[in-house]
């Protein structure tokens, strides 16, 4: 039997079908309802399912999942495979929590720094004993571009250009690209260096929509040997919550 994992974010919903701890397939939908879930499953029987969402109004999805499986609504109030020490768990982003659970499951007894680069960029560490205390939230790449355009009178709205590799911009547009894209890389370097001084043999896991950009940049750095790209890290973490319940 299989597990169905659903993560509904701000702009899309990502579904994963797991057999034990192996990913069978994944797919993303802009809009999600029972019909899309049924199409994704293609008649596959589901043992357990879990839903993590940042949105309200998912009652029809939950009713469908409860009908076809043993359903879990992911929250900070259920039993976790990691020890959560966050002071305000009710405000903790569920994607952040799922990602560190995924990191802990893939690299047990290791110190792991998760860099999730999406709408925002988050930096979260789970230590070798499975302790999670929190992390950092920073504006994402596109958010930075939009902010410069919105909060100034003359700066244009610039699109993310992952192929840009210059350190210095030669005009306003390329100066903005340099500032944003080099800035997030230097930011990531700073976090990695800081955590590396405190935690030995740290593993850096990349996920989120812009993980390829960070992968390219960090694979050319002194941290390259410790960098792992895990695009489905959040889904992996959510599947671990099901495993914990069922074992």
C-alpha cells in the first residue's frame, strides 16, 4: 500500500506518492481538489494520507482523503520525529518543520542546515540529536526585486536571471541583478559559515523553487562536498510523520 503526501503552498500544491520511504511519483497543481487527486492516483489504493497547507477552505479535500485513507492533518500539535523547541509553535511555518523532519530522516545523527528558497528563503538547522530550535526567514529572490520596484520611484521591475554571473553591474538593471543575486549567495555563505563553526560536519540540504540557483552557486564553493539537493524534502518529511504514526 502507498502513502499520499500533499503540501499546499501559496502558489501551488505538490503531491507525492510514496511506497514506504521511496518516492513513486510527484506532481504539482495550480488548483487542487478531489478530482485532481483522483487523477494523480490513477486508481492506486492508498493506506495513509497527510495534508500540510497554508490555506483555509480545504474541507472538501480533507473529506475525500478521509474517505480513501487513514488521514492526518499536519500541524505542530501532533507527534513529531524531531524535538521542537520553537517558542511559538503555532506561528511556525509547516513547510519549515516538514523540511527539517525530512533532513533528520535522511541524515540521522548528523547536523543538517536546510536552505529552502521559495517566496522567502529560510535557514533551519536540526542537530545530530534531532533538536530543532528555529532558524531564519529572509526575503526570496523575486520578493527582493519586487520590493526595489515598489518602494522606489525609478528602479524598474527586474526578472530573476539565474545565468547572470558578474560581480559588478554595468547599468541600473545589471546592478540590481548583481545586488539581489550575489546578495542572496553571500547571505547563504554567511549562514553556512556561522553554523559550520558551531556544528561539525554539517550537511547542507537545498530545496524550494530556486534550489537550482543555490545548487549552482554553492557547488562552486568551499562547501560543495557538503551540499545535497533534495527538491522533495518537504514531502519526505511529511511521509516520515505517517511512518511514525504507523510503526
